[in-house]
């Protein structure tokens, strides 16, 4: 093995091929790096099948319309166009959200729109041709009759019943409440009440590889195979089975390399169902590669919420109670990723955050509008709620004239386990320590001393603190604590073949996180073998055990890693029994280390893993000692909930004459319990922070008054670029979970949750002297410029 | 995002290219760096039937700085111009403006002349080149002609070139002594087209008084907005905060910016006033520093 270098600049430790030292905790270089960097990855666009056709969707140009006839004759007349299918050509059951929550109405979503289109970009027909270019030529010629309807765009108006109904029963899909303690008494006893409004922006996840799939139907076996850029192959298999009407035994879903997903690839997408149906109907394999314009227009959006908050405080700054109203803009369908509640429900459950709040009431609403549906995106639900709460606390600190970091600190949860008033059991954490560490690292005291309005011609400088708690490692218990009844368990299998090689099969594919490496480290340590002996396979429903939820909710390390650690322990015990037979020793005398078995106190008696595997498979006499010597262990795992925490701090400079915001420093203290691979953790933290900064300063899905998309390319939907970010400063605390295997917690979403609040709070701090409140993101810099101009004149 | 079908031509000489344009006129587009045209073709917003690729025409990538001035050929890359020591020394405004155009990977392919022909009023190079009083040399079926940039930009994406004409090169005159310049812009992200941008060129006399000034604003009008009239209020005196601010206010009043995805017209006027003031002061300071 080649020497490995940690990703951390300061810790340029070379990690040699580890021998007996534990791999868990080491910054092992990614096992997939060489393959991916050399262009040897295999993504959907690399998959070719004999006779394969290429698909292009005809998409609605209207936000809301009655759908009339679809005429593909002119397209079919083009050379190379093989088929044009509309909804009526591909009968199927619609997609439905799968959660069971009382009072939540269902909104059936067809694979191709029929009778009605409900958002700009909704697929109406699909053209199959000899090339994608020719399919696009054909799509231009498909004639579709539309009778436009008034679009419903404002979620408040939708919730209030205004505008034409998207579905029977109205546009408000859900209204409910969380009540904890006696919030009215808490407010009655308050010395201060501070209220705020926040409009959390509509995001697009923008994975580098957009969506896509290849479908092939085998008429002989009746099997449908879908290669798909997905996070959840088993979940997608289930949805395909339900919509298409094949048993799951006859649906095979394969996730090859996936180039980013961030939650957008959790749902079964209408297009994927349509491609599967089209391939069966046309009798040839079909490939669909979504382009960037389609992805921004029609792939699910995320995160938009309208939030009103109210905080009751005692004279000394103690938080007494919290009230909130959260309205989620679900877009056109209650999406099958979970439902229209995915944003407001999760937001409401975590609204108390890291603070001791016992008296809490939150009204939760979800409405449909004529926009692309909302699905998960990194930090799902929590980004908007966290940002709203932290901006509320900033405002409270300003109104009370106290330091915002100290106000937070005085109200923080500081003993564990702690059950929040919404029923989350915070297992362990370093809430206060992470805040203190972050303040020390940024030099907070000094920054506050220098604070105040800027001198003429100088930028306004501000600092923002955003401590977070993050539900991670979702098994079914974690989901339940976030108020979802949601099967979120995994099974895994570890096998050793006669050559002594180890294969770990898991149901959670990687989308670039480095799971293969992290899981191999756990397996190698658990078995006592070398890292390069372990191969991790995932993502093929025909060969990997079931993951009901797939890769989501920062759950792979805790649930799948935990399952593998348990399976490895069992398999190791079995190996040591077989080795004892081979070496003529007692099992408790035999130990495996780095792939070699040794007998305690007798260095002459040794065996390799290969020799032990040979015996297990090919020595019939072994069965007298061990009736089942098979070297295959399967393990089910559904761990208790765990909660990561940390603190993000941003330092900004605002040019109040132009509105330009410069992010001078961005610092994060992360605590995800026991770390399997610090290099991978740092990569996760960095990526999420970048996406959080994007949401704070730049990113916004925009629709025009007629409901057509205004941010449909990467010039208009502004992702942050490397040049827009400072060098990110990372620090770590470690509070292992008492409830999970190895004390692991999940990681990967914290920056997306907490960075928008940090940056927004920093800007609010910088421009406080102008009386500008931040009530929406991305920051409207022109409001700052206008306020500064008004102050000057 | 696949282009509609087109015929591809790769002429080896200017005459051959001009003949192709003469033959195909409106149905042809010229390809130099392709950084704007090709994405538009992939979106089928541009649907040329014929694409005339200049990259194989020998000599068009020239970049020559002489006593008369600077000549930049039609296929000279932005990165090449930006990195040229003579450009940095004598036409620093150009290098400063190019550095704000997208990112190095795009500037490695994108051309200066192509950006001018693209005539995006929000882009850096049309405004910067106009402030430097550039001239386009165009070739058509009837031979060559010179078009001063003051007459070149006729609207968003529109120029004085006929569809059968080809821009061969940009010529920039040598700047006078004691000249300083500045390109300032507000962009939402590094590499974005500016919300608003300003090119200022100030020449001082031996006593430090403003002797000559050129000021052009990007994204302030349907074409690069020549604000020389407003800026010439500074002539005959040292450029100071008050004078520069007055020019800024006058430019903001005279500009006709639009509302678009980057910002509102109101915001643009506010920002233009600030950038004009800062750019004039910075250019004057640099002019003084060089004397």
C-alpha cells in the first residue's frame, strides 16, 4: 500500500499501511480515489446496452394548465425518432408519499402528466431516438395542447385557500401542532418577548452528476433492470414495483458510481418510472441523462419555509418559552421522498435546538404550490428552522443589550442524556465546549471589543455564532424521535471466499462521500485483517442486503458501519474457532491480527487467513467440530438515535456602499463522536459549509409572476465557487455516543444546517448600526446599501 | 442541451472565411473561443446552419505591442493578453478587466475580440476597450475597414459588423504619459458578469490636474455607456473626492440600467455612483504614481 496523506494541512501525517494499529480513527486515503481520478468511474452516462435508445422529455412550459392532446406525429416523422409516449401510452399507478401521518392529504403524482400540469418543467411526454440530440430534435416537434390556469405561487395564499386548487380538497395539505409544557404561562411570566419572521430560501441541490437512468426489460424472464443515479436502490425498487406492477423479485435496481446527490436522489423520480415503462413498451433499453437545465428546472427543490418565531425571556436572559409557526412550501406534489411535511415537520421538531426550552408550541402547515416539488437536501428541514431560531436569538441579544454568544451559552443544554421537549433524546455532546472552543479560535473577545459602527470608508465587520445539534445516524428510533414513523434499518453481509478475500455487501451506495473506505476500515478492524483485503460492494438490489432507507440522514456510518462491526465480530469468532481446529489449539487461545492467526504463547503455531479459509471450505473433517463452517455472516441493525453537535462561526466584512459581503473567516467545531476517518469527516464538513454559505449569500430558486422558472441555469442559480470561500478552519471535539456501536455519530450535514445562520448573524451584526434586520436569505444586499445611503443623507 | 444540426467550416485564410460569411450571411456564425456561442448553441438559443471556425486561420492569434499601440488578433486568447508584460505595463486596464472575466479555464479559450463581437453590455471587455478608445478592423467581401468602438456597439448583442463581415483585430492606441486607469465592478461571485462595472482612464498634466479622462460603464445601458461628458467636469483640476462623487451622481442619473436576475435598476444606479467615484479616484492616484 502507498503512503497516505491526511487531508488536514496542519496534520500532514503520513499514514503507512497500518499493521496492528487500529484503522478506525486513521485518515486513510480513499480507496476509490485512484479509480475516480483516473476516469475509471462508471456513471450512468458510461453505461451502454445493445440497441439502446436515448430519451428526451417534453416538459410543460406552463406552471399550471389543463392538458389536452399530445401529438407526436411530426416528431415520429424525423429519421432516428423511434417512439413518442404520453401518459395514456404508459399505464401505471401514480407515485404517492409513503408516510403515515394523520391529517396529511395525498397527492398522486403520475410519471407523465395527465389532464393537468402543475409545475413548469413537469414531464408531459418522452421521445426515444437514436441519440440524445435527435431526441431533442423530436421533442421540439411534439405538439401539446395546454389551457393555462392561474398559478398558485405564494404558500401563504395557498394555505389560506386562495387560487385554483391543485388537488381536490384544496392547497393546504396539513395543519397540525406540537405542544410541550405550558407556553402561555411561560410568556405570561416573561420580562421580555422578542419576535421575528424568517423566509428560508428555496434551494436546488445541484449535484455535479444530474439525474439519469438506463432501463432494460428482459421479455424472457420478465425482469426489469434499472441502472439509476440513486441514493436508495431498495427504496426505488419498491416504488417501481408499486407503480409498474411487477413483484420486487422482478425489479433490479443498480446504483453505479453516483456523482453527488445531497438528498435529491432519495426519491423515486417521475422520469425514472417513465423511462422504465418506456423501455418495456418499446422493447429496447433506454437511457435518460438529465441535463443541467432540466435539473435546475424540474429536479426537486428544497428547504423553503416561512417561519414566525417568538421567544420569552426572563430579565436575566433565561429562555422561558418559544412559539413558532412554520409553513412549508411543498411545491406541486407531496413528494414520495417522504412528503410535503419533510421541511416544516422536521423544522418544528428541532426548533428548540441546543437550548433548554421546556415550554414550546409550534403550528405546522404544508401547502402545495405550482413549483417543482420539495425533496430532501442536506440538512433537510433543519436549515430554515435553525436559521430562524438563531436570528431570533441575535435579535433578542440586541434588544436586551447582551452579548449574543453569552446569551446562547447561558441557555445551553449542558448535561446528557437530555430529552428535548419535542421528544429527542440528545445522547451526548459538547455543546458548551464547542461554543467556547469556537469563540476562542475566532478571537471573539477581541472582535467584540473592536465592534461598533465602522469608520468612514471602512467596511462594516460582524461576527456570527451558530451552535447546532443535528439528528444523525437515523435508524427507525432516530426517525421516530424526529416524529416520522419510518423504517430506517439495514442488513449487511460479510463473506470470506476460499482465497481469504473479504467482501462486505451493504445496501447504501456512495455518492462520493468515501463510504467504501470508511466501511472497509470498520470491517478490517473488526475482523483483524488488512485494509486491502476488504472489498465493499453496494448499490445492487440483486446482490446486496436490504437498506430500507438508503443513503440519507447521515446514517451510513452509524447504521451500516454499526451492522458491519457487529457482523465482523461474529465472523471473527468463527474464524478463530476454525483456526483453533487448524492449529490444534483452544479457540480462546487463538487471535487474528492483520490477517494472521497466532496461538497465545506459541509463536511457532501460525496460520494465514487464506489457510483458514481453505480449511473452512474444503476440509470435511472440520464439520465434526463445527457443523456450519460457512464464512458468511448477515446482520440486521437498527440502532438508537444519536445527535452530533458543534458550532460554526463566520466573520464578515460588508461594504455598505455596494453591498458586497466578504466572508473573511469561516470556522467550524465539529463533534460527531468517534471518528472513523478524520480526512473523510473534514471533507464532509467542508462541503456542507460551502453549501451553507451558498444559501446565506447566493442561492435562490426564483419564479416569475406567471410561475415560470427564472433561475434555470448556473448563471442565475448562483452556487458558491472556490473563489467565494475563505480557507475553512476546522476544529474537533469528541463526545462518543453511549448508544451506538463504537460511539459513532453521523456527519455531513452540519455546515448546511448551521452556516447560513452563522453568516446571516454575522451580517446582521455588521449592519446592526443601520437598523437592518435579516429576515430572509440569501441576504438582500441592496437593503443594506439603501439603509446606508439613507443614513448618510 | 445538444446543439441543433449545423455545417462546420474551418477556413485556412481570411479571404476564405469572408467568402463563407458572404455566402451564408444570416445563417452563419463565427466561432473564435466559443465560450459564449457554444453554450447558446447547446441551448438552441443560437441555431446557426453554418459555423465558421477561425481557429485554423494563420496569424489571427497575433498580439503585438508597438509604439503605435496594441494589436490583438481575433483568436488571441484572453489569458494570453492578460499575461502579456507589455499589456500589463501600458494597458493595465485591459489586464485588470480580463482578470474579472469568468475563470482562467474559460479565459484560456475565450478571446478579447470575440467578447467585443458578443457585445454584451454587462461584460467587462466592451467597456474597458471602449475606455481605451479601441478600433475594430473588419474584413468583408469588399476588403477591410476600421470601425472605432465608439461606433461599434449598437445594442445588446448587436454591432456595426454586417453578417458577412469578420472582426480581424482590435487596435488600441498608446496611452498618453501620466495616465492611470482602474476597472472596478460589483459581481455577486468571483467571475460573474458584473451587476455594474466601471472603466476609468485619467491623464494628468505636469501639475497633477486632470488633463484627459475617459469613463465607460458596464451594465448601465443597452451598450457600454460612454460617460466622458459627465467625467469631463473634472478637467483642469485635481481629481478629488467631491468632484469624483459629483461625476458618480451625474452618471447614475444619466444611466438607463435595467432590472434583471442580478439586481434592480435602482440598485444599479446606487452602485454605479459609488464605483464611478472610486474608479476615478483610483485612476487619478495611479496616474500620479506613474508621473
